[in-house]
């Protein structure tokens, strides 16, 4: 009798273990995959920003990009499309494959939650997707409107894929614009990152920086010399110096001044 009881108990345990291993049950995790670029970025930190503070916090799914700039996050299926994805290029660690060297300055990129998909490896993160996300954060734009306005200001064709992998698609206009944007973002590190940190931004100033970037994005695309980039850098530094520190989640709409128009702080 004892032997029978033990045998039955063992059988019940085995069935339970099989069920726990997913035999016939649905998956409890989802994979979100893509790449990070200005040029492809190796050893960039990527995470699901579940509290929308632009910082990697305990419990947030995270990973590091591989030698091809690729990443895969393992997340709760319910979180896919619910939160933005953030990528940190970290000074002295992250390698930009455009140059083959570690980046000189840290900077932060992101992908709007509306563009996050768990079904395909299309979650491309770049300065372009970052700009689209920040336009949406003002509450003035849907994703489609943000892409359309940015496409217009960059004087790109109607079919230009603003959220796509411009490296794989050989879109030199978007690639050059992204390179210039990353250079300008990195150059503002002292203004945007909190004192002593290469990973923690002041959200208020970060959003202000992206507002200034949008206002001048045509000039950013057109910048081909160090003198052009330095002029933009000086202008951005001056504007950011006037933004109050320590107001995360402050509505940055005012820094996207003239969004629906064609004006900007620099000549077109």
C-alpha cells in the first residue's frame, strides 16, 4: 500500500513539473529585439523604462547590445507596447561602428512605446526614433503626425521610413542626420546628465535639448563641417543653460516652439 501511494504521488509530481515546463501552456515571457544605432552601437545598455524616468532601475528588463548593435529584451507579454525602450551609449564603453571607437560622450536614445513590437525584430533605436518619441511626449503629436512633421523638416521623400534601420536601408540622409544628432547630444552631456553621472539625465533638460534639436533639425541635417556643428553646439548650450534643473516630467511643449511651422533658431 505504501509503495502504491509513493508511486501515485511521484506521478502527480511529474505531471506538475511538465505543466510548469510549458507543456501545452502559453509562454509567460515575450522577446523584444532590434538594433541600436547612430552607426550601430556595441555595448550600449538597453532597457524597458517601466516608470518613464529615463533611468535603469531595479527590476526593469535590460541587456547590452552585441557586436552588431543588436539586442533582445525578455519582457512580460503585457508590457509589450506599454513602455518605451531606452538605450544608453556610455562614455568609454559603447563602441560606435561608424568610427570603430568608444564614444567620447554619453548620450541617451529611445523608442516610443507605440513602436515597440514583440512579433518582429524591428525595434530599431536611433536619434531619429528618439526625436519622434520626444515630439510625442509633448502631447502635441500622434506617432504618425510626429513622423510626418520630422520628415517634412528634413526634406525627405514621403516614403522615407523614419523608424526603420537606415543603416540596413542605406539611407545616407537619415544616417548623416543621426550622426550629427548624436554628436550634439553627446556634446551637451555636462548640461543634461546629473552631476557626476554618465547614465542619469535631468529629464527636464533632456526634453529641452530635444526640443531645440527639433527646431533646428534642418540645420542639423545640413551640418557638414566642424564649424557648422560647433555653431549648433554653442546655440544649444546657451538654450539649455536657461532651463531650470530638477523638474522631471515638466511639459516641454514650449521648447518645441514653432513645431507646426517651418521656422527655427538658425537659417534654413
